[in-house]
C-alpha cells in the first residue's frame, strides 16, 4: 500500500516537476504573482511588475503607483506589436535590440522601433545603475525574442507535438494505473461478515475476550476512515494527472502558453483554498482513525477491561470517541481557517490579537456556555451517563441519543427529542449503568394459597434463569422478596431480577408472560381492585324493609 501512495504522489507532481523551460520561470505557490501585479513599498510608494511574452516573464519594470498601470500596458502593447512584426519576418532574420541615450536616459529600440525608457526605479529593482540595467534588459529581450521566433518554426512545433502526444499517453497509462489500484483497494477491504468474530448458537462471541465486539467495531471504523482518506487521495491523484498533464501540454506551445499563465493566475487562490480544504479534511479523517486505533489498543491491552465492565465499556467508548472526534474536528477546522487566511495573503497576527480580545468579551457574555462545557466534561469524566444509557433528569427521561460538552439530547418513549443544557443537569438517575433491575409487583387474591404461590413464582424465576435464551441477560438468580404489602387489589408480592443494562424491560415482560401461564394452570387468580360496602344504619334498613313489604 505504501507504493500506491508514492505512485499517487508522483503522479500529482507531474505539473510541478516537468514544467518546460518557458513556464519554469513562473514561480509556484505561494510566490505566484499575476501579470503586471504590483507590490507596495511603504517608503516611496513605488510598485513593480513583470512584462510578459508568450506567457514567459521577460523583465520587471517599476513606477509610481499611479503611473504604473498605464506604463505597463503601453510597454506590453508595443512589445506585442514589435514581436508580431518580427515573427512575420524570414526565419534567418536576426532581431536587433539597441540602447540609445535620449535626454541622458537609456532608451531601448527593437528593430528600430521604440519600446521603453529605462528609469531609475527600474534600475533600483536590480540594484545597479541605469546603463547596466538597460543593457541587462536588452540582452534578455534579444534572447527571448529569438527563442520565441524559433518556437514558432514548423520543426519545433512538430517536436513539441510529439512531446504532447507522449505526455497524453503517459497521462492515460498513469490514470489507468491509479484506477486499477483504486479498484484493487476496494477489493482488499475486509468483508464485514468475515471481520465479525465467530459466534456461537446464542449469537455471542466464542472468544473469551468480552471486548472483542468493541474492538471489531473500532477496527471497522478505523478502516472506513483510512479508506476514505485513500479514496480522496486517489481522486486527487487523478486530478493531478489530468490537470498537471494538461497544464504541461499548454506550456509546450507559444500559442497556448498565455492560456497556461491565465489559468495559473486565475486558479491560484481557489487552488490554495482547495489544498487547505483537502488537507484539513484528510487530517480530520486521519485523526478519527488514530483515535479509533488508540482506543482499540487500549481496550485490547486489558487495562480497562473486566467482565463486569465490558458492557459498560462499550457505551463509554462510543461517548469518548464521539466527544474526542468533535473536539479534534473543531481544532482542525480552526487551523484550516487560519491556513486559508495565510494562503490568501492575510496577516493573521493582528487578527489573532483581536480574536483574543473578542474571546474575552464573548466569554464574559456566555458564562452559561462555559458552565455547560465544564459540567459536560465532568459528566463524561465521571461516567455519570453515556450514549445509549436511559436516564431521568427531573421530570423528563429517555434514551441518550447525543452527548457533547454543551448539551444532552434524550429520546423519550413517545419519540420526542428532549434537549437539556448540561449546566442545568443537577440530579440524574441512570437506569442502565453497569446493570439494571426489573422491579415487579404481583397482586394475588387474598383467598390464594400464599405458600404455593411464592414457590410457583420462585420456580418461574429459576426456570427463566436457566433458559439459554435469557441466562445472559439475567445476571443473578431472581429474588422473591415476599409479601410487600396488603393492597386493595390483594396481596402484593415483590420480585427483583438483576439484568444486563437496558434489558430489564424485556426480562420483566417475559417473566410476566410465564407467570400468567403458570398461575392459570394451577388455578391461582390475579386479583382485581375490590371494594366491600357494609351498611348498618337501622333507619335505612327499616326503610328498605318497608319498601319491600309494600
């Protein structure tokens, strides 16, 4: 797999390493400048920029900020007119570049046509005197014009066309290779069914290590994150092959080199932002994989694993993993935002200083958010509850669907989503922490044989405890506590059954079903609310008697 990443990286570098001589003079990120771009000088307000020919940088000029655009455009137009006349001349024509003195200033003529006057600002860019600067510009201009004319010859264009065809063929081969590696990588994914641990007839892992399902789940998440990173890198590799190859081909011909420069100039900021965005995304995915890998290693080592805590550990792992990933996402997004500002040429030092002051002001105005975050951190650290727990907070309760540093979200029995700020949680009842209990109250008629009933209830609990379908969910033998009270419905018998977390309702339903069947078989009835009315008023009795006599 290491060779695949190296191949992808090498394919992405085709547009950078294999740039022809004509475009090699154009610096790449982050020093790239647009044609005739200006750079401010805080002392004398002199700006500078480049003069181009066929997309190739020739020389720099300088002028005041006000006069620079006009001077740059004028020189560029004159150079284009002179070069077009020169290109139309016979192939053996030699370009003649002269430096003449006009009003004590060197003036450059090309084939007898005026091009430009060298100023002291131009000489200041090269840190030489005016005459030396003019000679340097003239020599460079003569070489570049001759090279541009040579590049327009038929034989040169044919040679460049062969290079372009070879580059296109190489692009196809490399793209096919990356595509083949991508398909092979998909085939090498571990089959989710095969990756599951072997299970016995009770749908439980055969392995004695209780944490094996947790580590399997974390390993699958880790592979998913790594696969996502690989998929993005494959896509980036394909974009690098076709984009870099096309960019290279555009630079082979003088007629398309200007298009190359235009694309490079127009795409520099989107490309920078795209690189930052992709880098941030890959960093987030790799961080997710690293978190899952670290958690898997910690659990597999047995440092946090005991038979009693294995079920609870699964909930805590999900909670810690989700919260840690959300924090990591926030950090990487913040770093990516700062890098995006830097890539756009924005000085972030004053921004950070201002952000610190704004942060102090916001912190003073958002004390509730800070309180929520602190309380949320303590909830997670102390394991008061986790994702998947069933809790009661005040008058509301339900299944914990979402938990972060700021809030807790519950789903109640009616399907309502309840959001509670962590700072508002004072007292919480966790119904599924480490183990749960089914608390059953069974009403029996006063006329029933109580000893026979208690033995029957106890036998139902023992049978259910030995049932292979329920013995994993029942942690201890059910306890028949006896007669709990005398109620209006009859004798109230209480039964406790200790179960796995969140299994108390399933166990209680099955126990009630079996008990009803057993009570019906032996003829013991479950009492209903009853009331007996005794009337001993003598006048009322006499009145009722007289009425009957009549």
